[in-house]
C-alpha cells in the first residue's frame, strides 16, 4: 500500500509528542494546532495518541468534536489502513453514547461531542479520574472562556448555550494528562476569549492568543504552506452580481410600506442596503440564478472527468454542495434542483438539515458513496465535513463571518485522490458579489488563511468599516422590518486565488499525493453490526422453536418454551444471563464477537432454566412430568395477556413480558 508522507505540521506535532514521551519537553502538556481549514488536522490526534499511549504517559484518548456527524470521521482517522501502516499503530476508538459503563469499551479511547459531555458530565469525569487521558478538543474556538463567576457553575451565559459546554469540558481539561487543542481559526466571532488558551495584551488594548506562552507548544499551518505541499486546492470564485427590491418597515403613521430598490449587490463599500439586498436575493429569483450556474458548472465538471477517468467511473467525478440561509430555503433550493434533472436522477440530490430525519446518514452517504452527488444543507456540513469529492460550492448564505466562510470554502479545497492529477483539480465557489464577501475574499488572498502574522503596515491597514458590519446579524433580526419582493442575477465575475512565485516553485517541487486505501470498519459501526447480527440469530431461533404445537421431549432442561412474540424477549433474556448478565449495548467488541460464537454453538432453548423464578417472563418452572396440557389447549405457560392453561386444566389471564 503506498504511503503518503506527513505534512509539515504533522511532522512538527510528531516531534513534539515524541519529546514529551521521552521526557525531553520540559513541562509541556498543551499543544495548540492552528491548521487552515482543509489542511488535514484529523491525523494529529492519531499521531499524538500513538506516541503518548505507547510511552505510557497516557492510557487513553478522548476526542471531543462539535457535532455528532463528525464522530464517524474521527473513528475513521484511527481506522485508516494507510495511516496505520505509515505510523505503525493499532489503536482504535469508538463513537460513544452516554451509556453507563466504560465509554471506551475496551478500546484505546472514545469520541464524543460537546453536547454529550454537557449532558452527562459525571460520566466523563469518572472516566478521566479512573485513567490518564489525552484530551483532544476539536474546533476549540467554539468554546468561550468562562469568567470566575461562571467557571464550574454549570450555568450558561445568558443567550449562549456554548458556555454550558465550556463549563462541562473545563474540568476534563484540568484532569487530562495531556491536551491537544485543534482549530482552523484562533478567534471567535463574538470577540470573547477561547477556553483554556493563553492570552496576552495586544496592540490597541485587544487580547490575543499568546503563541509564546510557557509550557505550551504551538503549531501553525497556513493556507500558503498547505498549497505549497499540495494539501489543499486553489480556489476559484464565481461572483454573481444582481439587483434586489424589498418593502421597508411600516411607517409610524401606519401608511403603506415603502418600496426600496432595486439595489445592486455589488458596491464599492458596504452600505445600509447591503444586508437587506442580500437577504432578499437569497429568497427570490437571484438565488435560482446562482444555483443554476453552480449546477451547470458541476455538471460540466462531471462530464469532463468522465472523459478523463473513463465512462464507467463513479468516484472522483466531483460533487456540488449548496449552503442555504435557512431550512425553508434549503427545501426550496432542493425542489429547484430536482426540477432540472430527469425523474431517474432525482435520487442523486439530498437534503441534510437538523429537522430532517436521517440527516446524519445522508451526510455519511454524501461523504462515503458515489450518490448523492448534490447535497443541500444549512450549517450541518460547513465545518469539518471530510468529503474530498466536493468540487463546487453554492454559497447561498447570509453569514459573512470570516471563520465561518473559511470553513465553508474549505469543503471544496480538499484533494480528491480519485479525481486525477492535482493540476487538474480546483475548488469552485459561487457566491453573491456583495462587498462583504468581496472583503473576505480579498483578506483570504492576502493572508492565505492564517491569523498568526505581524501587524500590517499603515498603508495596508484593514478596511475601516462600521462595527455593525463586523458582526453577524441573526436571521430573525434580518427578517424583521423588510419583506423581500424580487431580485435577479446580472453579471458573473470569475477570479482565482493565484499563488506568488515562491508558492509556484513549491507546487512544482511537491510530490503528487497517492491514492488512499479503503477504510477499515469503524468500531461503532462494527458494534452496531454485531448487535444487529445477534438480534437476527436470536430471532431466528425463536421462530424455529416457536413453530411446534406442543412440548418437545428433546428440550432440556424440563421447561416449556413460550411461544409467540414473547419467545424473542425470553431468548434475549436467556442470552444475557448466559453471557454473565451484561447488556449487549455495554459489551466491548471482543465480547460481542464471543457472544456470536457462543450463539453459533448453543441453542437458547437448552438454557431456559436461567429464567426460572423470574416473574417478568411469566415462568412457572415445573417438571415435565408434573402436568399435562388439557385436550384442545396449547401446551404453553406464556400468555402475553391470553388465556393459558395451568397444570390442573384451569384457565386464567397472565401478563406478558416486560422486556429486558
């Protein structure tokens, strides 16, 4: 299997944790990795866990992610066979629920979410107190620092649920033997400090992350370095201009609402009509115009790659990601897209929003399978989604926060090993040509995605804009006071972030990435598969044993098996007792595999004596010779609410099973 070399930031982290494991890193226990979005930070926890667990400095790893949809990706990072071979590790982690017992289930660690820790803090505290953990906090900028009055109190800052996450995670940070904090940006949109990070006074009285704090190791990976090492793709922007008109707020005298516009989206500088025009454009005709251009670009790209990769290619053709302003518009965009394809291709387009059933499964299919080829979402997929096949993004979102936009753009900048040579790939992002997005693009081009740099000279100072334009306006506030009327798309401008001469030389010298091998089955998926297989085998035995009409003389011990749906529940209880009383949901992988082997060698009806005396299953444990069923009545002691025969031939009502 070809082995891809480590990127520079991955080598730096490997050197740091090797020094920590060897006792040569002084008092360093905290590593901060500021990696440009799409730069490949998901391998860093694997590198750190391999070194620190192997040296005995840590016993386990806990990886905390901001959303449930990212837990599977964390498992895959440890299960990737290519990196297992490259790093020489055999560690596995599992996506854990907040079930009682050991969250690791016998593995080297577990993955959970901010919300999971906040929902059951005592469960995770117990795990950290029992073992030495490496704690990995992904996208740590989501966690605001807590003040003295908030730390450990468990109370939210008014209007901010993320403070509850910080209050629950901070004790784990204090207990951890080592900490790896990951982020694609070192700032929060609200300007607050980030949990656990060291700060110092910067220019103008602002607080900034102290990159030289004692006992900290800081690793940076800018977009410039990522491009030079071919870790990410260059970005081409398609800026679509348009006009929009809307009704303004109702006058105080109760008159008619004034009609405002049409106003152009593109302007030299932001003004009071910028956001209302954008709000209107995303909900009227302009959105369909931009969506059409992105759809056609994705279709052309897939046709070109079929010619390059072959007519039978199903992977590497490129996918379209549509980011909508809200769930209502997301559903409208999906309907528009489905109207442009034949009925047979409607299934290639999917929706992933929080209110949609199966949204996480849809995201997994989008990442791991050839279909769906088009995904419409709001925020579920903008951050951390590892889907290298995404080549085109339709940025139909009102958000203009720089960290948010960087994350969204990064969904298309990942290199796809199935899409041919690196030189033939690029990321294409279609967006409204408003001055706020233009300013983001300008800053991204100048700074190449990194925040750790010297202050700009006066002549290159940042644009002076009103403070209200720097803040992300809430959807409700934007909606209040205006009624969108109409909009239309005008001219499309294409521009590409072009690297300078030094970067071009680095690109020419960089090696082409090798294809990535198939992933192993993640532990949580294996657990689900084994539990499902156990349930199927139990059901099969229940069906087979429930076919007869009377007692079977070959059944041992001398107990009569229940029939009907209750037999499945009884057999489940027999299996649980035969395996020591541990529920399948709490079993480790090895225990589940052992249960399957046991079930393959044994019949559950031969172990019914394990339920003797348990009233929950309606058992009356009697020797076969003590009674005979009356003529015409079924030979069963299991009622489920039916009339059943006792040993004297009388009948009475009996309760059915109550479950495990």
